[in-house]
C-alpha cells in the first residue's frame, strides 16, 4: 500500500519544506516540537488535497461518467441538496422544499437554482407540485428516477470506498475513523473561537494594509 503522504512529498515537496521552515518558530513559541509542526503541516496538506478533490467533485464526476446517463454534475449536486433537505441530513427534515431552499442549501443564486431544477424536471428526476398550505408556493419532490439514480450512485461509491480501504487493517480503519472524527470536532471548536485572536489578527491585518499601500504607492 502506498504511503498516505505520497501526494504531498512528490509534487509539493519544496512547498512542504518551506511551510515547515516558515512555521517552525511559531510552533516552538506554542510549545510544539519541530516534528509536531511537520506532522500538522502534513495534515493540512492532506486536508487541502481532500478539499480540492471534493470541490472539483472528482468522485462524483467519475461515477456519473461510469453510469453514462444524461445528467450534469451540477444537476446531481442539486438532487443531493434536495435529498438532504427532504431527509434532514444535517437539520430537521423539510416536508415542503422550494427553489429558495435549494438556493440557500447550495449557496447559489435563486435564478441558477431555478434553471437547475427546470433541467431536472425535464429529465424526470424532480416533480413540481403546488403546496397544500399555500397555492402560490411551488414545492419540489424527487421522483422514482431520482431514487434509482441515488441507489446506483451509492452502490458504485461504496465499491470505490471499500476498494480504497480494502488493504487497511481493521485496527488502522478504527484508528483513522476515531482520529478523523476528533480532527473534525477539534477544528469546529478552534474555528468557533478564532475571533478571540484579535491582537494577532490586528497586527497581521496591519502588515497586509502596509504592503498594499506600498504597492499602490509604487505604481
């Protein structure tokens, strides 16, 4: 099995070493060893690659390509947003989902959400209905075709996941799951209190302002 750090040390080796050198003194000030700093920068590098792959939708694009069906990646992401809202994946389930809800969930403009939904309605994945509570409101429902798509997608997704981790030991998998969950929880807590670094943030912001002022003055 290849090292989990292969993607980091090969194409980004120089940048990785520069990060270590740049932040070694900061780590020391915080009471951390150079080895700890190296490990943390390595975690961040791996997390960056993971985030980039998620943003680019590499797995989604690969699976949809394998299925060879008439649906764009953006349309599939719209379907997943509808599914999350209806099922209550990260909040209370919504019985009546509107285009405005989709736009908010996906952080896109309502007009773009409307175009995506229209495409999905045309292709048979979504059905529009009039809300019983308000005849002026149009609500969205996934169709049987949408559920068939999700079933196929999840089957291929989990095959990929099981293949990716197939050579890991049970102990390594349990450790990774535990530490990854701990990492996510810890990052949530750190981000929530990031506003408490006011003095450092103000000093760093001044350096940015000074640099931009100097650049503009030199033009």
